[in-house]
């Protein structure tokens, strides 16, 4: 059995988050400042590159740490981020990697930039992947997940996303009838 790679999980996450962010950018007006700070850095890089090549009328940037060098025009220092914020000519979306320490952090915190809420993305991803399974496999996985959620209380949407992706990556055929619990180590 092949487990999903971190790359495939990140790609799936980036695709789902892209939709959420695109909707927020479409609603934003000039001078509106948004931020995303709750994603893996590799996902942020992919999204930032995507938004910069897809012609959105917004500044979409990724904040660099004090010792990092820019590899792309969308990678900016804290000083440049503040300049873009002050220009107010277009919406501004800043990706701020988790744990990043930069100068003037209060100039791009949640009092100045609205954090795009991504808390529902794992649940949305869970149901999107479930819908890709054949009906008979959906029914069986529902039983396993319901047991783990209600009785064991040891499962999160992130776990379920990995579980569904494992099934899909390995072929969601009838052979899964005997292997449904492998992803969680549960016994039916």
C-alpha cells in the first residue's frame, strides 16, 4: 500500500485553497489588505506564483525573512510589503510563512491585514475526495470514519483526507473491503 506523498497532499491543498482565495480577491477593492499565514510555505509559494501569472488585479506577495533573498518578483521584504500596503492602488494579499520573524511585524498583523479564513478547507477537501470514491467504498469508509469519530474520537478531517487519498492513490476497488481500516489501524 502506497501512502500519499507530501507533494500530492500539498497540491490538493493548494487547489482547494486557490478557490477560496480567488473568491476573496474578487470581492476585494483597492486598498484592501489580506493575509494568509496558516499554510505550509511550499503551498504559499505555489499559490503566490499562480496568482501572479493568472492576471488577478491585485498585489499578491510572499513575505521574506530578514536573511532571505528574493528569487521572484512576488517575494518581498517587510519594507516592500508596507510600501504596497500604503499605495492602496489595488487589493493586497500577503502570504506570511508560519513562524517567520520580520521587521515591523505589527504593520502586517491581523489589525492591519484581514486573515483569510481557511479553517473549513480540510472539511471541504474531505467531502471532495469522498465523492471521488465508488459508492460501495464510500459506504464502507463512512462506517469506519463514523466509528472513529463517535466511539474512539481519535480522528480529524486531516486524517480523513489522508485516508481517502491513500485509497484513491492505491485504486478504490473492492479489494479495499478487507483493507478499509488499514489507514487508521482500526479493526472492524
